[in-house]
């Protein structure tokens, strides 16, 4: 996947949990199919999200995005409905792992999450570590991924990385 | 070195420091019916990964929605059974228990082990002085197939617990108090290491409750040292009790937190966040529709024994349902033999065999619009246990049992002092 992302912002608050992204009670309704869970993504936070989101859109959140359950369905579903990246002030560690493992870029930033409003145009350059809110004309540098993780993202996930290189990075 | 650095350094074969990325062998990897299907899918889609590196280091547990509440789940359970048969992997089937509990009871986890589970509450096993952490389905697919896991070495934080709890206060109140103080992202990426004079009074079961909820403050692990208390426990469960294991004196910690347990009163996490913690007096009188005693947090023998002390000779308040679900068949049987289940049944509790069930809103007691629950589980997010307008207060088994009797939140002190 590309290392540049550009899309509309969806603004979210602090402590967005994996339950918010895909609730356990809906997950168990269609546990055998990831596609079957799509209508329930953010169901109790942003009704109709799966129909409104466009390819490449960027979630912009506050602190501790992805807290709670380890369910990998959360980042997978976000990627599946078209989310191009998640920007937040901080991430819960299992969400960070899972997103990395499946090739969904997650970016830790401070200024952009604070000034961004719904619908702003956000662009990200993962290699250079730059995120821009084009609508507000605000640019921020972030610590780029270690080179191994950047390669995982470029491959589209750690499974694809293993397929290409034959082993885990590091 | 901290306990975390000691365990991980021993595993890598050289001294590691916080921030290092490593790939290590996992001593044990497990997944359940909520996360294994995705792991199996990842394995099936990749020829190189459709194998099991070492079946003795892999476990599957059917626990999240068990027995199946619908046909979709039934299909998934069958998929787990078929995977277990194909690769000779041990499967804990319907009713055997919640993964963290059955793994603890299995005797397969010894101090110093590295354990990964596709469930955030894998941190529970830190009570056995193992480095145990929750990971995703892809991680577990790799661990099943290759026996490996990638990790970033976390910084460690020392959490000193001193003093002794009052009879109506439990380790659940301790961890809720810690969560209220450090907040939901307070220990993100850190390994919490518990020490202090209170440890000798804390059973392994109580420690499991504390380690279990370390993930609610973002911690990567929550470890207790391997001491006498743990050694006696391990002997009962047939684990090689191993050597004593603790951090080096003078180990470098990122920070230190201090808690005095002697003064603590019962704590409650009010909706809709786990870190919205209050002393029970602040929410006293809140009316309750359902009480749930169970889960990987508080579904152990001592939890039900405490609840039974309160429920003995009393009735669950009319109009309130009290759901009691032991965390494993072993716990269920011990409670049955000792007459504890009889006490609960006579009081009017609904008792079920082991499942995560209501904690994740899967089955056996979902909440309707506007309903209020007191639950001994670990999360109270919006809609977690049912309708989006229902509310969940997290509390100890004592506070939960007292709420079942009175139909409102009260301090359980009057029943236990």
C-alpha cells in the first residue's frame, strides 16, 4: 500500500474503544464473517458510518484510541470500509499492534487532532513523518515509523511481509 | 533489572532494554471463539502459516459465547474443533471455562514464562509471574504457526501495595482505585510490577483480579513476583512451582506508585468508562435491575464464597436478576461440593456454567433500554452488556452481592464486618 494518504477527516474524542468500533454483541451476531460486521462499525457512535465513509478517509481522535478488547476485527473493519489512516494523540497498545500487523497506518500527533474538524482534508506522508490539515493549513511533523514497521505497512501487513521476506522483521 | 526485563532478557539470551524490538519464542499461545476464527482465516490464506509449530504450546478455548447462542457461533465453534483435531491442539470445549482461568489452572504457565493470548485480559497470568500479554489474531496466527511473537520491550512501573484490606474490601477495589487514579491511558505501553507488604495477604486469585484489569489502564502486562504465596498455589495446580523470581533490588523503574490498602473502602466504576471510579458511598442508593457475578476478573472460588456470605439466608430482591457464572468448571465443581452454589440458588441466583456471556453482551443476561447493572466484570463501555442506554457499574463480588440483596448499590460493610 502507498505511504501517502489523503482524505476527509472524521473527528472523534478520547478513549474510543474497540467496543465502539465493533461491539461484542454485534460481533457475535456474525462472527464467521468480517463482511457481515460492516453495518455495525461505529453503530452507536456514528450511525451509518459504513455508508458515509469514503476510501482514504482519516479518523482523527484524541487520547487512547482503540482501548479495550484485543479484537483485531476493529482495525480490519476500519480498513475494509476504506479508512486510510488513524491519527490520534495516543493509541492503546494492542490496537497499535493490530493496525500495524494488518497494514493500517496509525499516526501519533498532537496539534492536528486538536485543530481538526469533521470534513477537513488531511494528508499524511508516512516516510517523511508529516501530517497536514489542508483545510486549516496546519502542518505537523511526527516521529516516523521504525524502518521495519514502515516496510510492514508498505507490504500491506505483516503476513504480506513474511510472504515477501520469509521471516518476521527485527 | 525489573522482573519484566529479567524474563524477556532470559528469553532473548542477552540483556534487553526498554524500547528494543525483539522476536522471541512464546511458551504458550492461545485464542478463543471470539478471536481464533480470524487467526485460522489468516493461517488458511497463507500456505506458509497453515501449520502449528508445536501443538503442546498452543491452546484453544471456547468461552466467549458458550454454548452457542446462535447458529453463526455454532459454526465457529465447529471450526475451532476441526482445527484442534487437524493439528492435535488441546481444546477446552463448552463449559470448561474462561481462557485465562483454564490456562492458569492447566499447570502450563510457570514463573518466567512468556504467554501470548488473543484476548486483552491475557495480562491476568501476570499473577503467576509470567510475562503475559494480549495480542491480536494475526499475532496469534504467527505464534501458532511459527512459535514466534514480536515485542517492543516495555518500560516498567513499580506499584507498591502496602497495608491490609478490611474484610469487606477486595482486590477488585484495589485495582479500581488504581484505575481511578492513573486513568484509562495512565500506564499505556508499560509493564506494571506489583510489590509491597500487602502481597503476603493477597491470594493468587486476588492477584489475578488485579493483573486482569491492568489492561484497563493500557498496561502491556501486570506482574507479581514468584513468592511463597504463588509457590503454594502452583503446587495445587500441578505446575512445576519453579524458583522464586522477582525484580533485582535497585532495578530502574520509570515511576513508582504507592497505595495503602488499609484505608481503602469499596470502589465502583460508574458508566460509561472504567476509569470513572468513585467510592461506593458516592453512588449509594442507585437502583439496580441486574447483578452479574463472574467473568475472568471475578469468577473464582473466593469471589463466590464472599458473595455467598452475603446471600446466605437472604433473597435476591424482587425484580432484580442475579446472574452467577463461575469462571471454570473446576471453580463450579468446588463451589458445588462446598455447598456455595446451593446458597446462591436458594437466594434466587441464576447460575450458569462457565462462559464470558453477559460481560461482552453475548448472551445469558443482556440489558434492556435504561436498565442498570452491577457487574464484577471489567468493562462498562456504552452498550457493552446490552442496549446503548443501559448502564453498568463495575464493582467487587461483595458490592455486587449486596446490591442483589437490596436492589440498590450499597457498601457491603454491614454484611461482612
